[in-house]
């Protein structure tokens, strides 16, 4: 009965019956407690990485599903971080990030991509790339704005757009080589399109962009006034002598972009949760307005330690592509006699495998079966797509010890 009272009637009754205001208020509070929570993401389940890693754990399987190394970060880096932990650097760091790290990132960007990014005004250190992607989207996307997402896409993008009231518009990549169909992208643009998400090197497909992709993006950004959130967490893992087409190479694109990277990926330390967002001053200013209330600041001793390490050991990130290319080639050699057909892996630390010769089951079923039966966990690619893609592929992570890959490949060769 009380639940059906309108707000106005409730106020009226509360006024006229002063003695009854408390019981009425409590009754209404109880009604509110009975109201079910309305989900903001009614169709979103648990991320596939958590699902597959849990299954791998429960089944005692080799976990080639979630993207993390099974080896340690460089000892020199651990030493630096331990130093700062023991030297009293354990309180809040600056909201935008420790200046020493922002300066090292600025120098690295200049050396790698030629851009002079202002450490004070254009670089923000974040708790992981995930936070940076969310905050960048939040800074730009208003209710009803459309955001173009290229499918298959990293699974954080779609919910992050929705949580900000935006409308994700999914445009499929080519089912043959996962290249971008730029005409399809342009066809998807409407007066409400605000932003496009880019990701090179690309998870889950391992495709990379070339100069023609950049030219097409440039045309659309200037023609339609789009913003860009560029996910470049695998910026240092590009194979076969190709160069990483960072948006930081192109000053006109940078003017409209938030470029996000991850120290977790670069330093073999995904558990540390530390990333970076580079954007022009005006965009960074908006970014920080949100960042300060989402996480405020990022783990301080890590930042000091990483700054020292990147300054003194640039060979680590400069050698990352060769390091992972060795693992990619090792894994491919081990699987050469299997019934899996490996698709080109041009960057990241992932390898897609076509399993048409093994099974015609849907990829979710096959990935689950392989985890349960031969104890090797992978990730089904269909979960990264809004619409089903006409491919039978699963993704393996090869950021693993040689022996881990050897054992996994031996099991996969038996399928
Ligand atoms: C494409 C892509 N973007 C973002 C992230 C998240 O990075 P972080 O662990 O720094 O939050 C990942 C992690 O797997 C990724 O693959």
C-alpha cells in the first residue's frame, strides 16, 4: 500500500501528519530496499579471461588463455621497486603520476615516435590501461553518442561505452585477415558518432595496422571530427621488422586522441596494474578531472622503480619484439605437425589457430573441451564479436616459458 504512494502524496502526508513523519519515512525506505537493482549491463557476463583462467585452474590445465607471462619481470626492475618500497615511497603519489616516470615516458615517446609530449600536461599514469581506456571514454562520450568498435574487439570497450550512456556501433573486421574495411567504417558513421576505438597491435587477432590504415583513419577523423581512443598496450611487440603505427607518430591524429599503453604488458608484470594515457593538454585536462575521482593516483613505489628501470635499461623494451618473436616461432614450430592451422601473428603475444580440421564445434565448446580433456586452456574468439564471425579460431597466449609451450604443444598435437 505504502509502496504505491506517489512522492508528492508522501510529502503531503508527511507535512500534515508531523507526528507520523518518522514511521512514514522508514516505511518508504523499506519499500526502496525491496526495489530490485536495475543492472546497467544486463547482457554482460564475467569477462572470458576470468572464466577461462578459472576453468584452467579448476581443471589443472596449462593456461594459454589469459594474456600474461608465466615468467618474472626483469630482476633489475624488481630491485628498483624493492628499493623504493624500503625507502619510504609508500604514500599517495601525485594525481597525474610521478613526474620522473612521466618524463621518462615523454623521452621514450620522442625516441620511438618523434612526438614531443609534455610530461606535465599531456601524460597521465593510471592503474592499468583498463582504467585509462574507461576514463578516456568517459571524458568524451555523452548519453546517446555513438562509438565505433571494430570486431573482434577487446571485451572492455563495449561495456565501457554503455556505462557512459554511449551506443556501441560494432563494425566487423575482415574474416579473412582481420583487416579494417574502412568503407564499412565510414558507412557506420552518423551525426551522433563521437569516437572510434582503435587497437594495434590487435588483441585477439594479432593483426597490426599499416600506413594505409592510418591514412584512412586520418581522413575519417578530419572529415567527421571524431575523437580516437587508441589502445596500444602491445606497442613494443610488433614482429618481422614491421613498425608500430602509433597514433603518436601523427600530430594531426594525436590532436584528437587518447593513446593508451600498459607497463604491465611491456614489463611482464600484468598484476601490477599500471598504464599510461597520452593526450593533448585539453584532452588530458578532461581526462584528469575523471581520473582523480576514479582512482585518484597510481601505486607510487612502482612508478619510481619503473622510471629508473626504463631510463637505465631501454634495451628491455627495445628487445621485446625479438624476445616474443622467438616465442611465437618456437610455438609455431612445435605445432607444425598438429591439425591446427596457425594464422599470421604480426604482433602481441597471441597466436590464433584455425581448428576446422579438428572439430566443427563452436569455439566456446571447443575451448572448454580442450581445457577439460587435454588440459590446455585457450580463448574462443567469438566472444569478442557482437555478431558471430564465420571463422573457427581460438587464441593461444605464447607469453610462456619454452617448456610450458612445449608441453602444451605436445598435448595439442595429440588432438
Ligand atoms: C587490447 C588490450 N587492451 C587493454 C588491456 C588491459 O591492459 P591492463 O592490464 O594494463 O589494464 C589488455 C590486456 O589484456 C589488452 O589486451
